[in-house]
C-alpha cells in the first residue's frame, strides 16, 4: 500500500500531499482550498522519494512554508520505522484506509478470483493485513484451506481464533513447508521488503511453495502510474531511472491525527519481470488497474500492476505463449 489517506486537511497542511496545497504552502500562503480539491486531498497520502525529500527540505523553501520544518525536525530526530512496526501503529485505522481504496482493492480481488483455476483447494496470503481480502478470495474461489501470514501483531489483532496464522515475515518463508494452489501477496506487500535481493528470495520461496500448476497473484504500486502520480513527476522519475534506477520511497499515513511513516518501494514492469525471472517464475498475465477508480486500463502508465505468475518449470504451452 502507498499513497493512502491523510484523514483531514490539518494533516495535509503538515504534510502537503495535494500539489495545489503544497505549492501554496511552499509559497508561504495559507492555501485556500476549494471543497472539491479538499476532497481529493483528504484521500491522499504522501510518497516521497528520499532524493526528492532532501530537495523539498532545502533551506529557504522550508523556512518560507513553515510546513516542511516539522518534517525536517522529525526526520532528524526519529529514524523511519520498519514497515511491521508502522503497520502495528496504523492497524486501528487500517479498515478506514482500505475503504478509501475500495474500488481498486475490490477490482483486484475480482480479477484474482476470476483467474483461480477450477478445483483448487488451498491459499497462502502473504502480508495478509486484517485478513479480510484473503478470506473473501478464499470463499469466492472455493479454496477451503487458508493460511494467513502477517508479522504485525496489530494487524492480526482481530483475526478469528480459527484462522491458520503464520506470524513470521515473508523473508522467513523458508521455514514454511507445504504446498499451496494459490499464493497471494496483495497491495504492494512486496514493496515493504528490502533490499531487492530479499524480494527475489521471497518470490523464490513462492515458487517453492506453490503447487506445480498453481498460481501466484501479486499487485504492486507502479512507479510510472502517471494517472496517479502525475505526468510531470512520472516523466522525471522515468528520466532519473535512466541514470540511476530508484524506487525506494518514504510512505506516510495520517492515522488518528498522527503521522506514521515507513519505507517502501514502487516498481516498474521491467523490475517485476526481472525479479520474477530470477526467482524461477514467469509472468502469465498482467492487468493494469486504476488506483483511483478500480477500472481496468490498457496502458501501463494508467494504473497499478497486478500479475499472475506461475512456476517457470510448469509444462503449460498456453502459459508460455501468453508470457508477458
Ligand atoms: C498494505 S497492507 C496489505 C494488507 C493486505 N494484503 C490487504 O491487501 O489488505 C501491507 C501488509 O504487509 C505487511 N508486511 C509488512 N512487511 C512485511 C513483511 N516483511 N513480510 C510480510 N508482511 C509484511 C504489513 O504488516 C501489512 O499488513
């Protein structure tokens, strides 16, 4: 998950996420915001690339805005918490954050359910959060055995006692035995695993744990989602990546009036392709899903990316022909 919700305008003023507000605040104005704009802003959270964060906090700009100072002070005084610690903190607000991305999440769930081959029985969901989506997918897809992996105790706090739980991190999946017909890793969970070598290892474990003809579903925040991040920002990212590939970001949510930050990664398609290859997986299908409306899009820069992966050693002509 990234780009989630700062719950109100007050938070937007302390961390200006909406470009119009940010511009006003950086110019030292009081940021008059038309209601429609406010609505948009209230649904956003900040994703800052470390390089951009440093630039934004440059002296002069900071002093005039009176806004970034708090960020800068916080940056100096507190290290960015690890993702699991951050999710522990936002757990009470998670359902509300998910509600704001309902259209996107529902569409991804629908696509996953529609792509589960008939006759499958078991599902492993990695980074399951509160487990709501995995339970829904399992129910609709006729998967009777469900295992939820979630390292954040806060996120697990409302799980029913009968859930089969794993409390380890995805990086510790080598401890897991068994075979799963379906593995899901949804809403950019992979983006909370760092560095890239660990992401490959996690995908390698998926390849080990998935049944020979099983499927893995993975959606990531698309680094070149111009519809969401804006054309200029995306173009700059694209150009910068030609010089030095990036993708590591600071993710911030407004939760209960406080700001919670953590580290994340946003992906390009080529990156996912390379990670999959290194892990012994093949991309069978890719969907582009609008992060705002949940609509399916044709062009990759219009949405986030949902992948259907399979083992590279699965003998399947159809899948080989359809590899992206
Ligand atoms: C955006 S939430 C997604 C939750 C769920 N997949 C969903 O779509 O509702 C990301 C989840 O990944 C979990 N997470 C963070 N780091 C993780 C790691 N190293 N291994 C497994 N899960 C992790 C977080 O605790 C959080 O529950």
